[in-house]
């Protein structure tokens, strides 16, 4: 899916807030969008939350790092994936 607007969403251990944040992004009135969540190997349920929402909405793409990258590198990875789209 190509989109005119792509939002990069780096995530780490914020499962309690993640569903609301992702639903807010996906509920925008601008429909031609893609949300890319890049999880930095969370130890909570962040990946499960994001994956469940992605199964419901094809505009959400979830990536999980193979190893912990840290905040800055994870953010840069999320941005790079967004720019590819």
C-alpha cells in the first residue's frame, strides 16, 4: 500500500498507552495514510497490542527489532522505514 502520509511511531514498553495512541493516529480524517510502528524489543505487551490493531487495520505496519537499538537508533529506523514508503 502506498500512502501520501506516512507516520513513523517508534515504540518501547508503553503498552498501556499504545492502543489509544495508534487508534488516534488511525482515526484521522485523512485516509491516505500509513502508520509504521517500530518496537524496540519491548518486554511488555506492546507488540501484542500493535499486532492486534494491525490485524484490524491494514494501514498499520508493525516491525520488531531483532535486538534493542535504543531510543535514537530506533527512531532513526522508524524514520527510514517511513521514508521508504
